[in-house]
């Protein structure tokens, strides 16, 4: 009976990274940014199944925190959901050989005209593990400074004219709990930063911590 199931402690709650054997794989759609693949997977006692999913390069997000405990949010239009979302600076891991923290620094530079002298890993997660291979890492960026005007990135398309706002971390946390924000990176980043600050940042990990959940950075 479920009510009689064993109780687990914190040390036991570790996701087990153990990819099941793939007997066959085919690419069924080639997209502009990501593709769709169909795998035949051996689940052991569960038999052989076929699964289609989006093959994604992964991404990084940045909680940029200033010396007044404010975080930076940008507003960007997301066409699939028809929404102007408040988000963290973020981007794809689409530069071969680029370490995740350097990708995060590049995105902070390009989207927010900011540089950070201190970087830490805040949180790792999967976007939608039932249908997308995307693994994401959220960094905490501190000791911020403006990018010199002549070195700033020229934005275009949906990034052109994006609103940028500084938000007190407590107020951002309140907005999450009120259901006012919906972007998963922003939700997880804000909640994780708020909780980590309450522990005096003792949960942070070094910026170059291994990332076994992402096949390119384990």
C-alpha cells in the first residue's frame, strides 16, 4: 500500500543517471534550432518501447544579483505561448567547446549589458524530461558592472528593445508565489536564489562544477 511505503531522507533523494540501451535511433524532423528523434529503447522488464523527443543542446540562465539584493529580469515575447514573459538572461549552449559559465557570461553581456566578477552554480534542472532532452544550469552572478558602451551587443529580432527591470529579490519571490510569472527558468532561479540567500549562500557550488546530466559537460 502506498501509505505504507518507506520514508526517504535527503541523502537518498538523488536522481539516478542510467541511460537505458537504445536499439535504434532515427531523426524524424530537422528543425532550425533543434530536431526530433525517435528511439527504440530497451526498458528491461518494461519491454521495448519507442519514444520521440526533441533533441536539444541545453541552455543556461543567469540570476544577476546586485549589491542591493535586486535581480535583473528581461521581458521577451515567446510566440508558442503568445506571451511577453519576464525572464532571466538566458541562452542556448550552441557554441562548441564553450564552458557553461562562459556561455552564461556571454548571454549576460549580450542581453543585459552586464559583466560579473563572481559566478556560482545555483541550480540544475531538466526543462521537460518526458519530451525534451534539454538540460539547464542556472548561475548566480554577482559583483556586477556595466559593459562599456562601445563593447555592447547589437540586438535584433525579438531581443530588440526588450524591457529590462531590477526587482528586489523578495518582491520577485512574491510575484512567483502569486502566479504572476510563468517562465520556468525565472521561477526556479528566483525560488532557488531566495532559499539560498536564507542559508547565507551555503548551497552554492563552484562555477565549474561538473554537470553529468548534460552529456557534453559531465
